[in-house]
């Protein structure tokens, strides 16, 4: 059985990173290498997040369906993009 911290690190955090990476790349046209510096992961990881090979698609859908979570992610991506 996984502990709550393990669940977060293996599912929730990658899903949030995937949403942020896609948002920053598509909405703000930021390059993968710049996004990787912002999120503290490798450029290859960002590429995987954007292509959808990292981050649980079902969890991503659920997170984006929640209005409060979606607004928070938009705020984070706006702040990250303006601070490049």
C-alpha cells in the first residue's frame, strides 16, 4: 500500500506538471528548455509531459474539471510566464 506522500509524488505532481507544461507551451509559446528550468525538471521530461507520455490522463482530466484547481493552474502558469 502506498503512503499519501508516495501517491502525490507518483501521480498528482506529474499530472500537475503535465498541465502546466502544456499550458506554458501552447498558450504562452514558451520553449521546452525554458519550461524545464521553471519547473525544475529535464527538457526530456517536459517533452514527455507535453506529448502525454507522462502524467495520468484520467487524473489530468479530473483536475481540469475542478474549477478551483483549473483557476489555480491558470494563475500559476500566468505567473510563471510573466517571470520567465
